[in-house]
């Protein structure tokens, strides 16, 4: 576009000046060429500005969505580029480059201290949006025509030597000022009236937490010099008890470092068992302790340096292990033969120390003997981890203290309660299930379930975005940090809720005087959906904009027996026509529904053509459905009375899917389709009449203008006017067409 504009800007005036020098004896002709060159440059400028229209209407929505997603990501977990400061009280302040500040409290919740400053936000390169408006084309053509006629008139007056114009002032004397004025008028009209102005829009950069390395940029900047924080113990404990627990923790941790490793735990858990019947109780007790110790050791070694995705997985995995370990009777650890002396105090002092100290490794609350319902966990789903980015010393201290103190799991608070039967998937980490990838997403506690669901929609959105990036990274063999938005891939909230979200669960916590709610949702990604994500991502990176991903309506997927209408031929009874539409066999349900939509539209198009032929006697044909404002949503909602049916076909090369839908054209539906065609035909006739009238009046006005100019010139240039002016108009039209082809 820029090259075409520069070429026209340089070549057109150069050609005019060359002709002006070559035709010095005919200055009027040379000035005419120079004026046309200026007009071409003006048209090039108009077209260039029309191409660079403002993004505000379309891109500001995109920018607000990106900023909202970025805000929720940082509220859920630490993202890359944060400067972390630790306060003496134990909280952590995260400051980002765009001015946003998030505080992480020791108990787990995160809150936004300061919103992002849009004056110092991230920027992405400016995108050029092509203007689809055509209103400037007739206006520009009319303006160029009027300016050209005025310039011809001024040139002819100057040649005749007339000394006065309509205002009685000095004539132009063929000096070319008339042509310069003509070009200036074209530039003025094009720049101020015809072209849309270019507007710079700040678009925040979409930052999705990268999977491999998310915590590699942290600048430690303490707020003020302070002594290391004391262990998190109740203030009411006596000083002697605190000193005893600290000493015990250090001694037992040293013993665990020497004896308990991941390899030794794995050998104990997977070693051969000889007398399973006689040693079942002992083995069960020992396995529970080993599982609990393995969970704590894994968290202690891996959690501080892992990325947020892995941190969320580890938190959920350890929570599930601890709940499984605490489901049976709580037992005190046995004393090994070579254990240090202080370790013997663990069994004797376990009740007292357990009552005094509260483990905080995973910050998960597990069920007790009396109430086996697990309570609310502070740890978020994989993309919204709690206590994820704590510093390594703090995490190690938090992980070792409870191991040394109790070797047991904490009791749930008295106010914790769950509404209904808690599904198993709520506490499961991301895993494979029947070939599909499953992720559990959770919200914070709110007093209204509507607030929890609103937060869930945001977290589902950036969880799907993370899955898209993970799938694309695996497909292309390198990590992908940024890319198109979900809207650019055709993935909207409705598709996430209907297709990707396969289950949800509302959990209730009994707070003092009220109840708080949190919502859990299960996302499931099939291999076909992952492949669709990759193909759409690649298409979006090439500049294409894929259409929205199809999601079946609420009444789709009939289960049970094969409906009787599937095998019925087209019928006509009582003025109602029924037609069964089949998609044909495909490997996936998504492909079936895509083809089924095309065949439904073709069947409705055929019905409209039939109605139009009956109404007009075969003289007219119906336009496409979209021209008559007949949408696919109307077809599925009003013309499909039965549930869609999907069957599985066992072919020689594997299972195939085939979808069926029943179309029913009742008299009211036929009348609606016919009225839509009548409205279109009426608007088309009005447009044709107006266009014809405009052409007639425009031609008459042009002829009248030529006659008036011929009268003003007293017939001296009749031949040139009636041959040269139409030729100039045709030349301008051809130049505009060539310019549109070069620039567009």
C-alpha cells in the first residue's frame, strides 16, 4: 500500500512537469496533464487514508477483553515480569511493568492493590484494518468531476485573455494557479470529508502464563530490613513449647534428609509383599504414612521452583494424597530403630503438639472421622494456584515444620460443609481420561453463586487459552507465549460452556450468620478438539479469521432408540412438508454438525426457491438465505421440531458418526419465508429505480453543464468540451480503477 502510494505521488507530478517542459508552446495542455496528475495524487491519498481507518469500534472491545483476562490471570497466580517484594509481616507484593500491584497474603488470598496504568501498559504493533465502506467513491468521483470542470473553465478564460473572473478580479493568465487550486480542493475534500481519520489505540499485550518457565523473572527487593519471620505458631503457645517444636523440627528434618528420599519411598511403596493377609493392617498403616511423607517431600523439593501450572498440579495431587491418607483411622508414626532421641517425643507429644501447630504444606483442609466430606481447599485449579510463587526458604520452612511436628494431616474446620455429594474430579489433578485431557477449575468463595459463576467464566476462558497454547506448543515443537485471542480462533463462552465444560459442582461453606458458595467446573479436551485448536491457531497466525466453532443446540444429542422419522421419506400431509436431512458419515461429531448445517441451509434454500417459483410462475429466483436475513439459528430453532440424532456406524476402517435432523415446513413457516423474499425483492426494486434515476439525472446534469460551459466560451471550444471532457472523465475513472487494484 505504501509503495503504491509513493509511486503515484512521485510519478504523476513528474510526468506532469515533463509534459509542461516539453509542451512549452501549449501550456494549457500541459497544465491539464499536471492538474490530472495532482488529482491522481489526491485520489491516492484518499485511498491510503481510507485503508487506515480507526480501530476504535472493533479493537477497543478486543483490548478490554485482553486487559480483563490479564487482570484475572494476575489475580489468580503470579505471571512473568513481576518484581516481588516481601514485607516483614509475611505478605508479598507483586509489581508489574504496567503499574498493577497484587498482594499475596500468608493465608492464601490475593488482592489487587493498584490497577494497571494504561499509560504505561504493553503495546502491540499497529494493525491496518481495510475499510469496507464505499461511500467515498461516488463522492470522490463527483468532487473530481466538479473540480475538473471548474479548472477547465478557468483555463479557457485565461487563454482568451479575459481579465476578470466572476468577482471582477484579475484572471489567472494560464499561470497554473487554477490547477493548483483544483488539486488543493481535491485534497481538502478527500482529507476532511471523505477519508476517515487514523486513531492510535493502546492494546494491552495478552500475557498467558507460559508452561515451561513462568517464574524465571523475580527481582527480590525487600521493603525494609527485617529479621526472618518466626515460624507460624499460635501466639498463645508458651515459649517453651515453641522452642521444643523448633528443636524437634530441625532434628527430625535432618534425619529425614539423611534417610527419606524419593527413591527410598518408591522402593518401600512398590516393594514385594510376602504375607499380605497377615500384614494387611500394618502395610496399610505404613503405606498411608509413606504416601503422606512422599507428598510432603515432593512439595518441599518441587513447589518453590516450579511454574504455576506445575504448582497447581502438585497442590491438587498432594491434597488428594493427604485426603486419601486421612480417610482411615489416624495413627501415630512408628519409631525407627536408628531414629534420633528427639524423634521418640513425636509419638508421646503428638496430641499436644498437634493441637498447638497447624500444618500448612498444601493449605488443604481434609475430612475427619465424624464428617468425611472434604472441605474447601485454598489451592486453586491448575491455572489459579494458591501460595504458588512463595520463596524457596519460606516454602521449605512451611513444608518441614508440619512433618517434624505431627506426621499427620489437619482436621477440617467446624464450619466447613459441602452441598450435595462432592464429585471425585474436584480434587483430581489434570489427567487423561478415556483419551481426553481433563482439568478441574475452581473459584473463590462468594456469598452469591452468581458472583462465583461470573468468576468461573473468566477462569474457564484463560484455562482454555492455556490449553490452546500447550497444544500448539506440542504441535510446533517450541513454547508459545503469546498468540491470537480466543475470539480470533472462533472460541466463545457459549462453546466453552456447552462443549468443553462437561460437569460442574457448587460447594457451600457455612460461614457465621450466612453461607458462602464456590463453583467447580470440569474441562475436557478431546484429541479432535486439540487438533481443531491447532489448525485454527495456524490459520489466525496467517491473518485469516476462522468462523465460530460450532456447538450443538441445547436439544441436540438424542440418546436411546433410533427415532422413527430418521428412515421416513419426504412427506406432505395437511400442508406440512417434512424432510429428513443427513450429514453423511464422518469421523467426528463436529464434522457431522458442520456438514449438517450446510445441508439444512441447502434444503431451506430449495424450499424458498420452490415457493418463489409457485408465487411468480417461475419468472424469478430466490437470492441466498443470508440476503433475505434467514439465519441458521432460525432454522434450528423454528424449523427443526425434533431433537437431532447422532448414530455410530461400524465401517471396515473404524467407527464413523452420522447426524440426522428433521425439517418441518408448516404453513406459517412457508409464509414467513415468502415474506422474507418479498421484502428483499421490494428493496431490490427500489434500489434499481433509485440507481436508474440517479444515472439519468446525473447524465442530464453533465450535458447541461457542458452546454453552459460552451455558452460561456461562446462556442470556441465546443469540440474539445464534448470530446475532451468525457475523455478526461473516462481517464480519471480508469486511473481510479488502476489505483484501487494496486492498493487494494
